[in-house]
C-alpha cells in the first residue's frame, strides 16, 4: 500500500517511473524489443529491472528511444544515432549551465 498522502496515479505522472514493459514500450514506439536492447547496449538508456528481472522503461526513456528511432528511420546507423542524442543532451546541459552562470554574474 502506498504511503498516506500519495496516490498510485502520481507514479504515472512521474517521467522517471518505470511503468512500461519491454513489449509495451516496443509496441508504443512501433519497433522491436531488439531495438530497445540495442539502446541499452549502446549505453543510451538503462531500463530498470522488475523483481523478476524484466526490463521496465519510463516515459523519459521512451522519449529518448523515440528520438533515436526517428534518426534510424531516416538512415542514420543506430550507433551514430545514440551518439548524436548523447551529444545533443550534453550540449543542452552545457547551455543551461552557461545561462545560469551568466545570470549569476549579472546579478
């Protein structure tokens, strides 16, 4: 039973909650479980494991997988697509940090 004051539905509002099985995640992305396993092999996403050892994916992870799927569908090899996504995320984080530092300097 969830702690008092928290609803079970709150978990599904959490982008990081591992709500989706591999089969359901593959179905939602219109891909195969092998594609999702490949993303793990390329260290792009690491699904959490259920008590039985089954992979579980969050909505955040599915968004990343969807970005890779778009690149792969347009002809980019999966290894390159994973690297592109990693670099895009690193750039976004660096830009965010840079903006924070600029804001602190002007304050």
